[in-house]
């Protein structure tokens, strides 16, 4: 059964192109700090904004850089089954051992169609590869339902895990009820991981994490502690990390000449921006994602400064590996101004 802490790795860019050396450094940082594995080119890696040649390039590079030190899960899903089959074949050949298939976005197939025309064809074509459906209806506008997930898994045993980012505990409980113990449930929300793992009706076994990009050791230790029944230790780490775990998306109210508007900086924009502040390989996001607003970044930095003040040890692995002064970078106003829109 798939379990543990998997990092949904960002894709670092340099002048709009994949920063291959930066990618290697990020992978090494992850592997030396205890993560179970890495998701290559998932949605946190901005998969919808990269062409398939780039997509395959990044997956191959991550597999090579991991050097067999953990499981590489390839984000091979899309809103086209033909593309997904091609990408899955390439990733499997490159050495990825599991595939993360996001629900097909925008064209919005029903749960029945997602099962019959998407998940099952991929599982049938690649019987030796673990298939992991990824449920994130807030992004995709559709969802594979627990009942269809169970039917697919009954037909194809290689459908062995699911990433649930629905935010619905009723949905998670329904997955466990329909699928039984053989289905590994992975949290798709950093801040819900401990609750999902401790709930007796869910029994999640790990997380595909966004903030493990920056805190791989702490999040790996949190998941491991929860899995070993050391809930007090896990919840202590969760509390230390919580200022940022609650900010995968940063929402602010901005002022315009026509009145106030709500502005959401969505994943991976906040984590990539914070990585750039901290001096990690990151670069910009691929358009149409752009920059955060000044208010949004200040909200993110305030949470980070709070965390650093209370628990500087959480930042030590990153600071040591990338040889950066965290306190200095969190207060480098000239550098920070370059990362935001000057005005709305």
C-alpha cells in the first residue's frame, strides 16, 4: 500500500524555461530530508501550462535525480484520455512507478464517464503501474465519486490509491466504506492530513504535500508520527506548521478604481513565491499565473515570520541545504518588491 509523505514538487523556471539544475537541487533536498517520494509534474508542478515535451523532460529528470531513493509518482492525467495514455506510457518507461490522474478538467465528464473512459482504460493498458485518481472538484468542476472508484478498483487491482482534495470528510468516509481496506487514501490538503489519518472512518495513510517543497523533514516526521500512533508528536508538528499549511491559497481584498475585488493567489503561486523569497530554486510561474499582490505576499510573509520566530528549527534543513539566511531574506524588502504586482 502506498503510504507516507510525497512532495508535489514545483517546477522551477529560469526565464520561462525549465531550470534543470534547480530541479536536480530540489530533488536532492527532498531525498536527503526523508520524503517517501516525489510527484513529478502534478498540478503543483503546473502540468496544465507545460507542453508534453516539457512534461516528459521534467518527469525523466526527476526520476534520474531520485536515483531509486523513493517512489516517483508521475502526474500523467489531463482532460484528454489519449494524451493521458501517451503520457503514462512515457512516464512508466522513464521509471515512474505510479501515475496521478487528475479528474478531467473543464470538459466535465460524469463520474461514470471518468471511470469508463479515463481511469479504467489507463489501468487496463498499464497493469503493472499503480493508478492514483486525484479528486479536486474545486479545480476541475467534476469528480470521480466513491462508488465509481470502488467499481474501478474491483475490476483493476492496480487502482490502489486515491488523492482526496475534496475537503469533504463525508466523501473520504464514503471512499473507505465503498473501497474497503485495500484502497490507500492520501490527503490532498496539507492542513487536513492529521485529521484524515486519525479519523477511524477514513484512516488515510499519508499526504501528497505542497509545503513539503520547503519543509520536507517536518512534514515527513509528522506523517510518520501519526502512522506510528504518536498523535501528540504529529499534532505538535502540525501546530508549528499551521500558519503556512492554512495558506496554500492566499485570498485578499484588493482596491480598484471600480470598487473592491477578491483576489486569490492559488497553488502553486504562494509556495513558489515563498521559495523565491527564501532563496530556493523556483522562478516565476508559467503564464497565465503571474505574481501575487503586495497584500497577498505580506499575508504570506507574516505567517512565515510567525513560524520562523516560534520554530526556527523547522527552517534549518532548507537553510543549511541552500545556504541561506532565512531572517535576512524574510526582511529583504527590495527583493520582495520585485516579486509582486506594483498595483492592482
